[in-house]
C-alpha cells in the first residue's frame, strides 16, 4: 500500500504548450507552501524540438493513466475538453499511486496570492470533497442574461476541487470519471459543459462541502459581488479579507478576459502582473508549439468530425484501438471519410453553427405549430432578415 504524505499538495493539468500557466500556478503555490508537493499532468508529450519544460512539479503524462478506451479517450476530445476530462483520472493517480493524503486541484490559469490550506483542513474535518461556487450570494445587480449563462456552465467552478483521500473521495472520483467518459464536451445546448456541469449533481452529496469564502476562486464572473483591492506589495484583498487565488479564465493581459468586458481597475492591474509572470515563464516561446494530439501519426490534422466518430462510438470503428493510426489503415480510413461526410455533429451547439448540418433541425422548428408561428410573426413584423443566412428555399 502506498504510504500517504501529509504535506500540502497541488495538482494541475495542462498541455505542453501551456507550460507558462502550469509553471505560474505551481510556483505561486510554492511561494506560500515551500515544502509542498506539486504535480502536473501533461495532456500531451513534448515534441523533440521543444525546450525543457523545467516545471517545479512532479510530472506525469495522460497516456500513462488508466483511461477508459486508452488512446481512444485521448483522441475523442479537443485540447480543452481533454484537459477537463482528465481531472478525475489524474486526481485518482495522485491520491492512490503517489500517496497524497489531501490534494487541491487548480486550473493552469490560476494565480495563488495568499495561503488557504488551513481553510481546507478545517472543511476536510467533516467532508471529503470541497467545491467553490461561481457566485456566493443572490444579486439583483447581475443581469438575468449573465445569470443564465452561469447556469449553462454550472453552479460550481471546475477550476478548483479539493479532496481528502479515502473511500468517499474514491467514490466521488469513480462517479466523475464515469460521467466524463463520454460527456465532457462544450455543448451547453445539450446541458453539458465539460466536466463542470456534473458538479451540480455532486454538490447534493453529504460528502461535499461548498466553500463560500469570497477570497477563493475570484474571477471575471463574480467581480460584481467581490470588491478587489490592492493591500500592499503582492498582496490583494476581497472585501477587506485576503484574496487567496484568482482565476484568469479567458485571460487577456489588457482586458482581464476575452469573455466579458472588465472595468475593475484592481483586476486589470492584477491581470497585468499575471501577464508579466506568464511572459517570464515562456508563454510566447512555448505557446508557439502545436498541441501534441492535434495530428495523426502521419502528420495530418485531425478535424473535429473525425474525433466525434470515436466519441460517439461509431460501430464501424469500434475495433480501432489507436485512432491516431487511422490514415495508415486503408479500410478504416475510407470509412472515416465516408462517415464524417454524412454524420451530423454530436454536439448540439455545432449543429446550429454548421448551417448545412442544422437545416433539418431548423426546418422542424420552422414547421412547429407554436415555435414556427412565433418565428413567422417575428420575421414578418420585427426582423425580416431572420433566417436570411440560410440557403435559398431552406424554409420552404
């Protein structure tokens, strides 16, 4: 049995070309916990011409994990989706194989700014799984549209999760791993947003505690409820209490994020400082390298339509154990080309983004006795251009 170690422990998951983010989150954690154990699960393998990663962490690779379907699992998701889908498997590896007694997972776009392990220790006394919500209070100031967007992405943020080793953590990870085996896509129209929407169900369990400390997991989506201020050199506060870590989702050094406008001066200053740390960690150098699982073994780029054939477990390709070799398999390669040309996208979102693939759905909505009537009235009296981007006679 693996001997457990009790030091603070951090895990992050990242692609090799996101080395800068993985380095910054680990180094910022180590500044507050110099004796901590830090782990990085690298999603892909570094190319031969990439400089040494030199991360202050113990590295292990996704293709070393016990994944359902093996390399099929690595193939079926794009880079972002795969980073999310690997979390339960990487966490299980650190707890069961590397001996962490307690572990915090942080996304590789997070900056740790103050100690917070003592808060987790207190919560772990009664709960094995700790989560943070996107929002910690109801707000009449937040537009309903913004609240709806949060609902689409889940009430709890998957950029942070903390686990205490034991039966409950193992039960949780087994459940989460089963969920993301097929359903870890960006598909909000199908009620799925990678690994994160599943946490809404997990939060109902007695093994889970929701942490509502305003200094944990501050990000663009909750700045309206958490006043951020500079409290001194390299120190920040939220409503007078220490900021523990900031989540730079969709990071933009000048605008904070590419996902929403930001006018918070303190957040913009913090974004600039974070950008400086990324730059020092080689963001431009490593960011120029391609994603390691972006191509077939022979060098051809992998389109999403090919990944989806494995994701949806197309019967014609079930015998393929390593989809990255498909171009070298003459019969299967011809099947891939044929299936990809006639199969509708598995993600509902993409069916609507692809005008041709969406036509069947659009036509059925247009002919619906209620939805179709509203559409026709809106088109006639409010917006005559509605549907103008569709092919001629598409709605006929």
